């Protein structure tokens, strides 16, 4: 059965970019435009991996991941991908519960390899 990934990003272009990379390796992809929409989706389906932007309207990436870990007690991998490249941003991502942090634009090979490792 293919691994399930939820891409959470307010940019359609970014979601499509990540989808194209990951579908090449037979991952099954769902999308959410923000953290609130992602929380709704996880109430109906379990995911093996989350790819999450930080800066989004309604519910940002840090808050989504924190709620994912607290409310769902979900241990699935979380890759946070953002244009924010400072150490404080990475630290906040890990403190909220992220497994890995990548800077946008994510290199296709790096994203695919990281997804494979975290869903193994």
C-alpha cells in the first residue's frame, strides 16, 4: 500500500511542485491550504508523513504541528519546508514537533530521499 502524505502549504504552486516530486515514487498525496484544513483532514484519515509550510493564514505550520502532536498524539514524520532559513526558525520548527527542516525551494532529490527515510 502506498505511503500517505499530506502537503500543507498556502501556495498552490508549491503544493504542485512537491506533489510532482513525490508522486514519481508512488506516494499518495493529499493537500491542505493551511493548518486548520489539515487538522480537518487528519480527523478522517491517517498519514505517514506531513510536509508543512510555516507561514500560512488561519493556522500556521508551527501551530499545526504542535496540535498534531498534542491532540492526535501522532508520531508520523513532519518535514517543515520554509523560506525562513535562520536558526531560530529551525529551532521553533523542532520545538513544535517537526522531524526535519528544509529551506525552500527544496531540492527534488533531497525532498524525495527525506520522504523515503521518514516513511520507511
